[in-house]
C-alpha cells in the first residue's frame, strides 16, 4: 500500500469513528487469544464490529470476537480491540498495525498489548502472566519497511525501551498488592501459524527468549514510532520445553488462558486506574 493511500485510509477510518464517539480515548488495549473477558468490566459507549469500520481488517481466528469497544474502564476513556490481526492470516504488516495508527489519531497515548504465548522458560509455568520487558522479532518482516512519511514519526525508531519501564514498575507493584504472581522476561515472535519444533524451541531459549508467540511485536514497533508508551503482557498458555514436549491444540490454549484471565483482568483494571 502506498503511503498516501495509507494516510487517506487512516483519515477515513478516524473520521468514521469520531462520528460514533463523544469522548476521545486515552488508553488503547489489544486483547489476545482467549483474553476477551475484560470487556465485561467496561462501561461501553460504542461497540462496533470490525466489519462495519472502513478499511479495518477482520479477525479470522477462533476466540477473537472482532469488535472495537469504546467506553470507560477504571474511570478512564479506553478503546479496546477484542481480537487482533496476525501475519499468518495473510494480512500485511501495514494492515496488522493499522488499528494502532488509528488509535493514535483518535487520541490514544498509552497502549496495553496482551497475548497468549508459550513458555520457553521452565521457571515460568503455564497459567501465569509474564510482563514483557523486551522482545525478539523473528517474524521475518517489519511494519516500517517501505516509503516513509515523517508525520508517522521517525523512520529509524529507537527500540532501547520498547516496553515502558515505569509502566512495568507500576504493574509489579500491583502484583505485590493484589497477590498476583508476575514473571518478567523476553517475548519472541515467529510468523506461525504452525507451532515450533523442538529444535526451534531450543534455539529460541538459547538466544534469550522466555516466551514465544505470533503477534504483539508489529503493534509495538508502530506504537513506538508514533510515540505511544507501551505495556505488554503474555499469558502463558502452554509449556514449550523440548525434552518434555507435549502436543497442544488451540482449545487447550484457550482453556489455559481462561485460568489466568481473572488475574489479568485485575491487573489491567488496576493498571489503567494508576496511569
């Protein structure tokens, strides 16, 4: 997609959404696989199907409801993506990250990104939550490749702090206050949709990854380009230990995500209240 066409589509989408809402969102939230339960805690203003939004992709993955929700969470104006887009669905990096750019132009300055991921670290058992401190992009693509427009931010985005350190400190304090066990580590992403082999899991652990997934990093890169502060969370839904690897399917992943979801909801609600 040419840069001028991308800008035109963003403007059209932002105009459409601004006509639907009365208050600009301060915080954006992207919900990953099996993590849509927090929408029950939102006081909704508008709930819009992705299919109704001009230029928006449509979720094709099980458990991704495909709705954009505007409302209040913990007293703050938020916009929540109940379902995201993945490279393996056949979308381009520009399409995957399109909602992040739209969020910025709607007024969002802080972004929470969640995902379901596989634990590579034997000290991080499934059913728990990991705060993302850093990441490794192994998807094989980058959303900033192509012609550049300064209005989006710098071309050469500094990634020395992809996930905001102060946000991480806030989340760690919430974990202590609420008795939520939180791990902290490095998230790696590959394109999927096939899960990784035993040899790939060994490789990922060797290069320093604690969790593996198929999302989050493209959204983070674009968010950082546009000046958004980012907080990232992985819900650990399976254990990817090569010497004791068990077959897993999407239904088990969703079931495990549901176990951790109450703690995730508490964490996000308290986090939104404090930032």
